[in-house]
C-alpha cells in the first residue's frame, strides 16, 4: 500500500522552524496499529491522519511515536495547511472531527491560519510536599513558585530566563507518572516583546520536548489572559527550535494563529 505524506513545519515562517508534523491523508481508515507504526517510523512529535467525509470536513487523528493522543494543535494546523495548499486550494475553512470535538481552521490574513481549540482552564494544584523543588531540580532551573493542573501540569516561574534556562526534560516523565499525568508546561511572563513564554515536555509519549505545542496553549492562553487582563496575547515557545503564536482567549475556545511552511512531499510504502 502506498500513501502520500507531507511534512509541514507549523507555527513557522519558513521551513526548519516551528514544530514539524507528518500529514497522511487517507481514503478510509487503516488499522490503528499501522498508523502507530508509521508515526513511530516518522519519529516526529505527531503524525496526523485524516479522512475526508464531505467537502471541507474531515475526521482527524494524531499519533506520537508512542501513542494516539486526544488533542494536537500543531498537527491540526499543518493538516489544514496541507489541505489548503496541496489538496483543495479552493477551500478557506476546514472542519476536523476529533476526540476533542470539532476543531476549525480558517485562512487568515498574510498567510496566517486561524485555529479554534477547546480551552483547558487550570486550577491550583495541591502538590505533594517538595514537588515544585523536584520539578525545578529535574529541569535544571529554579523552583517554580506556582503549580497548577489541567490536562497537564502547569509550572509558573517569575522570570522568562528561568524557563529559557531549562536544561532539558531530565527524568520529568517519572515524576509526572506518579501523578498519572504525562505532560508538563513550563511558563513565565514574557520577554522580547512577548506576553508570555513557555516550554512543553512529554517524554512518556515519546516527545522529550515539543517545539511548539498547540494543546498546551489551551491552558496557557486563559491563564495569562486572566492574569494580564488581555484578550489577545503574543506568545513564544522557547524550545531550541522555537515558534511564535498569536493567541486569543475566547472563553470556552482558545484561538491560535500562525504560519506553516512545507518541508517535504513524499510517498510511503507499507
């Protein structure tokens, strides 16, 4: 069986920036175990598979190298880019049915794509004694003064340099595993003209550090919008690759805008 594959850098002004995703359009669903093997072979944070169900409407699923996930923003943006640029340039909107409900991507201004995701408000986390210090020590940076919980753990520092200075995930996966959680967001007030900065770690899903994470911003945007008293925010994920996002807090929805860049067109045989 031969399948078309595109590799697209999401939240990127040009190739080799932002977060790469592999995009595999399907005529009909193939076995989930095969999709998982393809994602493992691609060895990117996510491989997205979608099936067209009607004009402009698609069923969409995402796989890390380790597992299928409930939500992935950057691979959704990259899927829409592939549809708009490669498969159906007449479209200006794509609706994706997913495990997280209907996700919509529309064409914006100046080549931007605008994506609507479900918000993930966080609440203060009654962490085990010493948890915050363990997080800071494991990441090789200062102790975060605040810890919150939503879909992921959200650790908040006072200064962007503490987030930028994180050495890497270390053994954060083992620490999160004890809580039954697989992802950690590190964030702080922004610098260099950004409202906030962040990083994201999910080693138990085969993603030691994700370059730019749409699903993390579903928690970050409502959090910082409330704290800063702003509806629209400029964000920078300060991973080694990095990426910029324009974010809008729309209550139950988080709106993320960004560009995509094509890196590769290909065909796989499985």
